[in-house]
């Protein structure tokens, strides 16, 4: 993925880059790595149609918690 015109690097990453030592090449490599990480974290995977119709059950017929993890108690 490539950043668009409205992409803004996070303040934490900017702060880390400002305090980084080393060469300009290492700094630029770190910056590219952080941009890729931030862009890939923003991607929301699409759910399948089955998941949209059955929100309360996991794949193994487990109930889903609010955190998105499967619980062992099936209602």
C-alpha cells in the first residue's frame, strides 16, 4: 500500500524518529517501515456473509465475548 495525500504519520513515530541516532539511511528505512505498519493496521478485513448473519457464534459453535475471543460456554 502507498500513503495518500491525506496520510499523517503518528506523533509517536515522529517522536521516535527525532530521538533516533544513526545514519540517515537507517532513519529513512525505519520511517518506511512505520508507514507500512500504520497503513496495514488501518485495513479492516471484510467478513464473510456467514459471519454477518451469525454474529454470536464462532466457527466451532462457541459464543463470542465482547473482546472477539471465543468462550467455552455455549448458550
